[in-house]
């Protein structure tokens, strides 16, 4: 086969392949091709970070398509963020691992593509994790620096267009800059064409590596153990369980202290599903339980219970947590992909598509007698705060008040508001409010729910599943509901009651829509305290 034939065949294959048991593919035929010489074209791209809808304090690639975070690992003073990336175009295709690094979790430096699509074998580099092999168990190390090992899914396309997936390794001996594929790839195969997203951690008590990996269309994850990252021994399956309205992807397993008590820790198994999530389309669920050495034994949710949702918004998917965070830090940190496979390829941004969430720490806390996951924005983000404005004891009685007169408006900001709903039936905010549009967040006192409404949030008609409303149960704590907003040019992340309930959501408002209002209906509510900060851009 000539190289040209080979190229056009793989382009077709990419276009018609179903990546996830559901369509990842763009609706229109892509206008890009595989071109080796363009793999790192992003490093020379001229972008301003002032493009319409460009997030100011969230990670985005300079140009082109991104999806899941991959291989999150801390090494030698740097947080690494690898991610699903198409080096050639602005829709899903030619999956490779893009790369960025940060020293503070806030400012990111774009790096060359770490693991490119393999044109020779038609191997797309799907999602996975990365570890630092301190003891050189893999033998990939040599010098003084321990190898960083990426464990990813090889998504191969055969000549007849059918696909299969297996787990592979690539290692770096220069701290994550360049990777070499292991010559014995793949290292783990299974009798199912959908078998992906390996997530590997070092298990101290087992003195072994543990992998959790998804069997998406069986609504299962599997566990495997290894001494050297190369040879894997099957341990057990988990699932179907919880929410199974869509395929399972991107698992993660980690231990967290309950209420900060290291003597009382529980295992959390995080598994995403697509579609069938709480707000529609792709989303994120978790299980709490025990790891008995070979099996995950769930305690919550039990058979009849509602699934446990990580996020009640539409746009938080494929989150995984950082490996190798220093013990003295001790936090479990993650980011998620802020997009949804319902409309991912059509969101109206150019020359890049998709963003990662702000980094968050994850905790288990007891609320009303039940243990649940809590997410908090990392404190590091506070370096971006400026122009602080505070309001106190502002009564809102059956009216809508703009906060512009108080100097509170904008499109990239953080705002913490403590509300006493009083005798109002409803209390709410409008954000990114302009002449003809607004994003509404409303608390309904009788129902004890927070409703997120983006039906009129700006540009919504690029896909008919985008203009929607979704909600979550929320009860006041000691009579107060706390809303903690991180609002960017095209997103809202809302942490309610110190991260007990989270909404992560994309919106595409007009750049001129900078209004912020508060309102109540049917009675009097009171803003006990409001803190507002503009947030600086992380891009210079
Ligand atoms: C999740 C996912 C993963 C897969 C990757 C492909 O969004 O479908 O299961 O590895 O994206 O890009």
C-alpha cells in the first residue's frame, strides 16, 4: 500500500469508527488529514486568548480539539496535564496525548504532543493514566530520574474498518517531555472490542500496581495487578451497578479519609457514563466502599438507592485524579473535561474546542448522617483574585436587583454568596445577563432544589440538546444556602454548601453580557454576605 492510500484509508476509518459505543465523531466530514509535519503546529499557533468564548482561567489547548484529561501526574515540581487531543483539527479524530505543565495548578504551559497517533498501525492513543515508577519496577529507567510510565488504550483499526482496544505502555525518561512506546505493546488484552481507559495506582499494602479499566458496553470495570506494569494478573470485576443508562468509561479508584480522619478511610470508585447522566448525556457517578485486596466491595449506593452523582451539571466528564502528589500535600486533586458527548463536536468555539475544569480537591464528608463526596476549588486559584467587593445584609423582596450599581458585574469572576431564603418561594441569580439573554440559577424553597437554566444563555442552537434546565436537591445549612461561583467567558462552575453539590456547565453568552442580578419571588430573602472578585487571566 502506498503511503497515500494508507493515509486516506485511515482518514476514512477514523471518520466512520464508533469510538465509544456512541458517536464521538463530528457530524460533518472533517477537513483535516494526518500530516506528520503538523503534529506540533500548535506550538507556533498565533492565538490571543481574546477569541470569542475563550476561557480566561481554565486550561484550553491553543488550537484544535481536546477531550478527556489523561495521565495526570505530579513529578519533580510540575503538575502534568496530558489530554486527548487531535493535532490536526477542531473535531474528534487522530487521538493523541496533548500535554501541558504547571508549577502552581493555575498557570499552564503548552508543550509538544506527548504521544502521537500511530499512523503505521492505525493506533489511536485513547485515555489512560501515568505513574512515576520510583523503584524502576518496569525496568524502563536508567539514569537518576525514575521513569514516568503512561498506561493508555491502543484503539486499533483493522483493514476492514473494525476496531479493537487493548492496554499499552509508553515511558519517558526526561520527566514527561518525550515518550517511547514499549516494544511489547499491547500489554493487556481482553475478549471485548470495547476495553479501555486504564487507571493505574501503586497500592502500598499490596506492594503492587493496581489497574482499574472499563468494559464500557458491559457496564463493568475490571481490576488487574502487576509487579512491573508489563505483566498483569486479573483480579475481579465490578458492575453492573449504580447508573447504567449509558456505557461506562474513565474509572478511577482512590482512598479518602472520612471527615479528615485518616483512621477512618473509604475507597471511592469513580466511573463515568455516557449517556444517561443526571443532567442528560455524559456525566459522572461514584461508589463508596472497601478494597479487600482483590475486589471493590461497595457500601453505597446499595441496590435500590439512587446513583451518587459527582456533578449535577451537563459538562463534567472523564475526570481522573493526579498520581504522585507529595504526601505532605496529601490532597486528592482532579480536573474533568467540561463538555458533553451530546454536543461536544458542535460547541461554537474556534480555533480550539473544549476546556478542562478548574482543579478541585475531593473529600468524603458526613452530611445528615450519610457519607458523600465533596469537591472544593483548590486554594491556589486565589492568586487570580483582584478588585474585591463585599456586600452584607442585602434584602431582596419580591424584586430583581442588578448588582451593577455595587460594581459587581463581569465575565470572569469568583463570587461567594450566603443567602437566607427567608419566606421567599424562590431566590435566584442571573449571570452573563445581557439585553436578550441570561443564565439563571434558582433556589426553590418549597422543593429544596437548585435549578440551572441555560435555555436562554446565549448561543444555544448549535445542537438541539444544549438549551436545557437541570436541577439538584439542596437543603439550607443552619438556614443558609452558600453559592460559590467560578464564572468564566463560557462556563459556570457552582459549588453549593462548601462543595456538597456541584454544577459544571458550559454557556456561550454574548461577550457584552456582563450583568449579574439577584431576585426573589413570593417573599423576602436576604443576602447575608457576598464576596466578589474579578479573576485575572492565566494567559499572558
Ligand atoms: C471518553 C472517551 C474514552 C476514550 C476517549 C477517546 O470521553 O470516550 O472512553 O478513551 O474518550 O477519545
